[in-house]
């Protein structure tokens, strides 16, 4: 899975942005897709990929 740097998910939020300005449907789709990718990698015993995907999951701002 490729991480899209142009997405608003990867951008740091400015302090003046409000919580409700976040595109929550886009965040939810990103998280669900990433979770599915992690589960698939676990099923295939591809633990290097699992580690890579977990890093993405925990470091997206």
C-alpha cells in the first residue's frame, strides 16, 4: 500500500483548525483500508509488511 503524501491525512493540522473541519469519512476509509492491509499481511505471515504498515498507522498526523 502506498502512502499518499498529498492527502490531508498526512498534513499537520494548524492550531486554528477546528476538530469538526477534519474530513472524518476520509479518515475512516484510510484507517479501514490500512487495517485490512495489516490483517492480510498477518494472514500471509508477512511480518515485515505488518511492521511497515503499523509504522504508517501510528505515525500519520
